[in-house]
C-alpha cells in the first residue's frame, strides 16, 4: 500500500499507534476527521494569529468545521492561502458576512417539500434528502443550514415518509438521493433504501449525488460497489471542483464505480479564486473524462448565506464556456446553469451563437468568430399538434404514453390551446384595465 510522505506523517500525528492499513479505512478517516482549529494547526503546522483565531472560532461556531484526514493531506501547507483545497475545506471570516440577497434556503427546497426529506420541484423527479451528514463540510455548500445539524441521519421511519410519498406519486420516474451525502449511510441501510425505492413500479432510474470520491475516496469499497450493482440503472454524480482533487486514490475510486457499470457525471461549482480560470477548468474537465466521468453541470454559486466571497459574475462563467465550446470535445463540456433563487430550477446560461434570423435563414457565428448562415427548409409543412398522442400519425408507439398539459414556453409553442402570452400575476397594466372597465 503506497502512501505519500504527507499522508504517512499525518497518520502518525493523528494516531499514536497507527497501522498502515488505517489510512485507507474510511471509518478510521471519519473517526479522526478534523473538527476544530487546534487539531488543524497541530496536524498541518499552520499557525494563525490571535486575531485570526478569534475570527475563525466565530465562523466555526456558526458553520462547523469538518475535514477528513485524506482531504487535509492534499493542502499545500507552504502556500495554503492560495490553495484550492484549503479554500474549500477551511473556514474564512467572510462567511460571517451575509448580504441582503443571501438566504438560508436560497432554492426554496423546504417550501417545495411535500413531506419530510423530499423536494419535489420538477414534474417527473424528486430529490430525496437521506442524510444531513457529510464526510467533509464544504465551505461553499448551498445547504449550510442543514450541515449545522451535526451527526443527524434520518431513521428508517423518517425515510419511510419519503418512500411512501414516491409510491403515492406515480409521475415520479427519477429519484435523486442527496443530502448531506448518501454514502454516509451504512452499507446495510443504503442497501435497504435502494431496495425499497427500486421496487416502486413507476421509478425508472435512481441517481446518487456524492462527494466521497473527492473527499473520502476510500468509502468506495468493493462491498459498496457490489451493493450498488444490484440496483441498476443507477447513475452517480460526483463533485470535483479543481484538478488537484483528482489523485491516485480518487482515480481508483472512480475506476471501481465505472467498472461497476455506473454512468458517472460531475457537477462543479464556479468558485472565485478556486477554479474561475479557463485553463484550470479545462484541465479539470479533461482529467474527468480521462477517468470516465462526464462533466454534467457547472453551477453558478448559489445565494446561500456567507458565500459572497465565492461568487463570480455570470460573465466569468460565460467566458469559461467560450473557452470550451469548439476548443475541446463536446462530451467534455458541462452545461453552465444558474439554480434560480426561489425554487425556479436550473436555468442554462450559454454564449449566444445566433446573431439573427429571418423567415428562411438563420445567421450564426462559431467559436472562431466565423459568421455563417443556415438555410431553413422551404418545403417544411406546418404540423399542428393538439397533443392527442393516441391519434398521431408519427411512429410514436410508446406504451402507456402520458398526455401532459403543456406549460410555460412549451405552451406558447404548442397548438393545443389558444394562449398567446404568459402574463405574471398582479400585472399593473391589466389591473389598470380592470379598473377602467
């Protein structure tokens, strides 16, 4: 078993009588995670001034500290103030600054929660919060309000409420297990949970979001993989933010999951002074696809409390996407999204490649700045859609097809109703009309 000098020295400091096998024991890692400033200073040799210590203690009183020994070992102690691992794992006094635009629950997950543990925002899928516990508390977490519930893991009775809701809601075909981190659940409990959900007839796929391959890759054991393999199709999303997080241990964890047959994706968050650089982002994406992980989302940092120092302008994200589109493989590019405050869901934000268009021609530009045209078809016949799929002449032939009512922009584009505009509630112009009438 190979250890870096930093890891072996750290293991020796943590445990008076360390066994070399301890370092890759994920339960040992959790037992010895770093919870306070004194431990951090002792294990890293980094020292803070009295003023810094007072500010940090105040930060940790509101937003707790928790770092795995593994992730701690990745910090560049000589240049920690600029280190991307340090910035994601260790607190900063800036977290105590809450702007008027920042909220404890910026995505209104609690308001969109019909029962405990479930967030039902999109029509056909739900997010199932199965744990508030993480191996490490990321400083940029959008659910900082929940990780303050230290060591809270729902009981089977509490999880049953979410399972029952999914059973009673037949439109739910996709269940995302999230938290906290679902892989903080013991193997047996995770096995039970997946078994219960997979037996629901209308659930087609289960997804699992985890940061374990990043902060505690040793959690991905052969036993865990054998349990997960029983519940295909199971999709797994990771959360790498910087190429420095892709180590030999994380690559081994990703290989086990990919070899287990799980489609792997990655969701990164755009973080100021961490990865807000086109070269850094491209390096991360290339390393991900080398390890059979497809970049899925690049998130604009949410409006959670104390995250203003992490947020970049949206223009920075657009700049990064400009550096990727046309400059690297399509499957190596994530979709840049803003998770809309108030629960509006993920909104894609991309560079604009359509310059103009007319009734028969579209003017476009490519990544090089070349301007070109696309000729629209002259012979396309308008096909009115009344959303009566059972009588459609197209070769649909989907058993049990649902005939859902169109909403939003889809409603304006469809021919199933006479709606010509969507008008926000309490529109002043229409209120004036009502008064005048």
